[in-house]
C-alpha cells in the first residue's frame, strides 16, 4: 500500500491524459460555466468572458421566501429520511451480516430492486398507491418515497462494514465479560463506524438532491430545493436564478464532503464498497 | 488457581466429529498443550472451554462447577487469540481496562491494575499507544495482559505466537511460561508447533482427527510415543514398514531381532538413535545427502529400495555422498494396530538382510 506508483521517465501517459480531458469536459467545465453564470450580471454572445460580474441575482434569489422554505424543507426531509433509514437499515444490515435465516439472500438482493428498474415507472406505480392513501403532496409521502431510495446504500454498505469487523474482536470482548449488546455498542459499531458514516452521508446527500420522487409525490405542496431549481430553470427566462440555486445546492455536499474527510479519513468509502 | 475437568466431550459439525469423546483433568497451575495438525480439533476444544462453541455431548467443570451452559462472558476463562484481536479503536490502556470497566471497578483500581499488568508483560509506559503502533510481539503481550488483568481461573492460549517470527516466538513463549508459573494460573495452550509444546508444557495432549492419541509429559511423549502418529508428529522420526517373522523385524535392507509375535509392524527410530558406520564393501545403504547444522550433522541414507532414513551424527566430516554405510539403531519402538508392541532402549545391532525382499520401507 505504501508503494508509490510512478510512470517511467520518457513515457507519456496518454490514457491518463485522455481520462483527465474527458473528466474536465464533462464535470469541471459545466461546473465552471454554471459557477460563472451565478456571479454574472451581463454576458452576451459572442463574448467568452462575462461583461459584468456581480451579486445582484444572489440578492434577488436569497430574498425570495420560497427559496428559504425550500432549503429548510430539503434539510428537514434529508435529516428525517437519513435518521429513519439508519434506524431501520442498520439493525437489518447487522442481521444480514451476522445471521442466517430463511430467505436471507432473496431479501438481501431485493434491496437492489428499487434500482434495477426504470425509476420513473416505479415512482408512478407508487404514486398511484399513495394517491389512495392520501400521501400525495404530503411531507411524509415524500419521506417514504425517498426512504426507498436510501435502502440500497444503507443496507449494502453497512452489511459490508459489519462483515469486515473481525469476529475475533467481538469474541475477545465477550471473553472479557461484555454482553452481546455491549459488544455491538462498544466494539462492532465503532469498528464499522467510519464506513457506516460514509453510508449515512451518501444517504443524506442523495436525499437532498433527490428530485423525481420529491416532484412526483410532493407536488404541488412540497417543493424541495432541487424541485425549485428545476422550476426556476424551466420557467424563468433569466439563467442566473437557476445558476445561483445550483451553486447554493453545492454547498451542502461540499460541507458534507469536508466533514466526511475529517471524520472518516481515506479508504473508508472504498471499504464501504468492499474495496 | 483452578482445576478443569473435561469428560467425554464430543463436538459434531454436521456429520463431522471435530472432537470425539475427549476427556482430561487439568490440575491447579498446570500448563497443558493441545498439540495436533490442522483439523485435529484442538482449537475447537479450546473454543468449547472458552464458551464460543457448545459441546454436542459431554461435560466441562471448572472447580467442580458445570460451565457448559454458561456464555463466554460468564465463564471464569480468559482467551488469547492467534490474531491478537485487539480493538483498534482503543489504545493499549483502554484495551486492557475494558473488562475491568465492565466489572464497574473504581477508576483508581482500574489504573493500578492495568499499570501492574503492563509491567508484568514488559510494556510499562505503553498505555497511551494505539494498537497499530505496536509490533506483532507487543500486540500479543497486550492481548495476554488483557486476559491476565481479569485474573481468570483458566487461561486459554489459541496459537498465540503463530503469526510471529521464530526468534520472537521463542522469547515470548519463555516469557509466557515464566508469567504462568509466577501466577500459578491453570493454562491450556493450543499449538501445532511441537517444539513450542515440548518447551513450555507440563503435559502434552496430542490430538488427531478429534481424538486423543496420547496425554503425557513432554519427555514421555518424545521418548515413548504411544502411537506411530505421535512418533511421527513429535520431532523427527524414521518410520519403516516391515514384517516380523521368527523373532526378527525384516526389511529389504536389514533385519532387527525383536521379541514379538509374527505379523506386519512399523519400526520407529529417531535420527539421533540411528548411528552410522562406514561399511566395508557394500553396506545397508549409501549416503544420499549430508546437511551440516553446525551443532550436528543430518545424514540422509538411501536404502537399496530407494527409501531414505535420517541419521543424526556429531559431525559431517566423516561422511560424503554415495559413501556405503551400515545402520546401528539405538532405542527404537515397534508399532502394530496403532499401538506400541515393543520397545528397545538400546537396539541390538541389525544385520544386513539377505538378498530376498522382506517388506517395504516407508520412512
């Protein structure tokens, strides 16, 4: 692991350069364009650089009540969904990792089902059921639909985390007098913690950016940040409103990732995916 | 200080008998080694004593109290695992103190006991270190300290030095033996390394396929192995198949007089009990290889049928490849039906076999 990979001198790493160019083109370039638009007041064709920078559209966007209510709602939804998902999925993941029971494998793979089919079709079918249950346009309706989306991350990654905890560590704790519950709390959970934190983070960020479910189940009463952004982009002639909201939407993921790097450290994400 | 009684313990995994009708009494302060190859059931047996496996049949008592129904956390045993199994999210102090905290001891007493046990295992001042900052040997000392601090009645060591290098293993096993004798703690030590068992044990249990082959003191296991398996597993041994006929063990290369009934048998002779002498003319075999270990030399002798025997000689100087030699066995044993039927403390010099073939060699 400690070895450093080096490219022999005199050889040009063409695949690496090609990969970097493609990545720049499809990720960094659009981000720069959107970021630039957010701080632009005047940018007319055929200029490559905006004629006038400014924060006018930030003031206009941030003074809107619907933006703040959407942001609050998105944060509430993400928090509730992540907590519920953790409460449901972590014990289930532990059971999948440590116990054998009839139908275990089928049940385990069923969590892939939500991601194995075209999502929109699934959402429409669920929406029909929610309509009968009066859940359309409600906070808890959106919570439920977004909960489904987190199941994969919150089951599969913690299962890998629990499975990678050395059974001997748990046995050593039993040996010195810890009950099974105490072993889980004091040994298993801290050992699996960083990877589980990665799963929780992915869940939170994924829920925050989830659009299809929030729009199909939540509309018209529930408008999350991404839904509001799409509305702005579709209905507003001014590009900057959408751009400002896009930049605003990056903030939670940036904070989350910075937080993640501090508490999780390198390798945990990879371990979470069985790496 | 405790006595462990295991009576007729059997462990089945499906149709496989991992441990088969095992019984032993381990007395106060005794160190018993469970020795056997992989799959012999020694670790399963230890895990049953620790409470991590439940016997299918049989009983286990510690100081007269049945413990079979007790979970690991309720048993008066302490286990040291091969993989150390230290908790990497805790430092050394917390690893050792964890069991004491579970017992709700006062903080000052916890600190005092952890410091004392760190001193005992030679890790004074290492309390604040993280486990990954320790060497393999230090990690194993912490694992030992974690068990010892709780003063268990029975200490269980599951191949504790298997992952360490030879020098460290030798040093640590001596330290563990010293600590065990100082504390007079009843100990069961699982190992597949016979030198480890011979050097630390009061008694050795040799296991094979879940069954006991022999329970005896190390010297006895070495000098008078009860079965051909024990003979071959402990130390080096030449095992030669042949047939006893008219008071002589016969092999294609040599015959040895033995006072047993006629029939097939296996002759077992240790390399140090098999001396060589240069043959005048054609001998019983010829030198195949000479290995000089400095303190002694190991001479591989090839018999006419291609089988090879090992002989330990004081020096390598007198011997060279292809040299014709005669064999002079000292102490040897004869086995039949998995039991010793004859032992000779000082062997009668063998005589070279006539040209006819009698039996085969299976060294």
